């Protein structure tokens, strides 16, 4: 049974969320060792639940062929279960490297109340970015990678199919291009409010615009991919951002896919675009992602907030494919709701 107490900061013992078996998770004790040279101890303020990837982990849908490639940077345990998984933690440096002492930092760390990492694995949050909004950094990295892969230009008509966090961030970044017209396509009409807040157009699939200059697909559904292909103009690239896990997806390539010379291009945040690898490091990309989070309007992507101790009880609903959730902000040092 999960201890519902508030996280204790005064000891070296931390607590961490584990995905223990299919559709089950649990909070367990975890050691937060004292930092050595070149390390810092971080007390977590917030973490973010990645509904797409963590949903696949929770449901046991990570294919065996991807068990190594899909490891989070500081994952403990091995797929399928048990695993301590996650990659969006924001906290305050309490001990260790004096250059980071007292700073608020972002780390690609699972859901845990305190942890110790090498200094270079902790990126200071820039001025103008709130600690809550900073949990979006990993999702913003995915959006940056998609933009690199898609190469949109000023004045382009752009569609993003799938109005989840990653799709909305991709649309937001594309919308900063001068003269661009960006439309978010989603089956949920409630996404219109969020899209409009971000300065974007919105349409249901049946009203999706056609003849687009570039299309990003982020719905993780076969129907969404079909819509993306229909939106694409002749010779257009469809940037496939979805990861389907063990699910087989039917792609409608038997109609006009070939005669219209469409291109289906994969995008994956685990590697930097080939033409940039000589110049860009993962650290530079993450620092850039954090800088792009300065706009307060992005707070609208945080749709749910819950106490860390409530995760085992609430995650099944939050990770349900049918739930109307964008980003869930996990709050540490907060009593259960």
C-alpha cells in the first residue's frame, strides 16, 4: 500500500515512482546519495508525465526490439517491468557543485523526490521560464527535432495532426515563422481553445485544410496518419512524429500517395538531425528548448496538477488514451488531493 505522507526533505532517503507491472505503478523508497566531486543533489519541485511514451510503458507496449533504444537517460530497471521511467524533472540544487548551488535546474530524470546527478546533466532554467513551465523542456526538444526534420519555411501553410502537447508545441514553434499559417487538427473540439490561445488555427479532421506545404503527424493513430496524408499538397513531406509501440498501423498508400509524390519522413528525438550532428550537442538542444519556453501562454499546456503521492492512484486515468489530458504537472511537497 502506498504511503500517502508528504515527501521528507531532511534525510538522504527519497521516494520514486516505479512502473511495476502492466497497468500498475507504485511509489518506493530510493536512495539519494550525497554528491561527490562533479555532482549535485537536487530536491525535486515538479516533474511532468509524458502521456504518450509513459502510457506505452504503463501498458507494457514497448516492443522488445526497442527495450534498449527506449531507455530513458536515467532509467532504473529493465523493460518491460519493473522500471523507474520518466524524463522531465525540475528541482533545486541543494548540495554539491558550488557553481549550481541554489539554482533551479532541469534534468532528464524519472519521477523521484530527490536525486544526485553529474553537474553536466543538470541544465539551469533561464530567466523568464517558470519552474512549472520548464517541465515542458523535453517535449519542446521533440518539437525542435520535428522542425529540423520538416524544414518549414516562412509563408508556408502548415498542418499539425494531433493536438497533444508535442503536436501543439510543434505547431507553436512553426507558427513563429514569418507569414506562416498553422492549423492544428484534432478529433477533440476542446483543443480549439488551446490552439487559439497559442495563436493557431484549429479544425476537426473533416474540415482539415488541403494542399498544405508541410504536415506534421503527432496523433499516434492510423486515422490521424490518413488525415495527414490527405492534407498534404503534391510533393509534400509528412513528418511522422508518432511512436506506436507494439501497435501495427495501416498506412493508406494504395490511393494517390505515389502519383502525388508524397514523402513520409520519420522524426525521433533520440537522435539529432544528421545534418546538424557535427555542430549540435544534446545539451545545446536542451538549452535551446528551455529558452523557447519563455512565453507564458505555454502554461495552457499544463492541464492537470497532482501531488506526487497521488500518482499511483491517478495515473491509470491520466494515461488512458481516451482521457482529455495534456501535460500533468506532478507537484512535490504537496499533500495528496
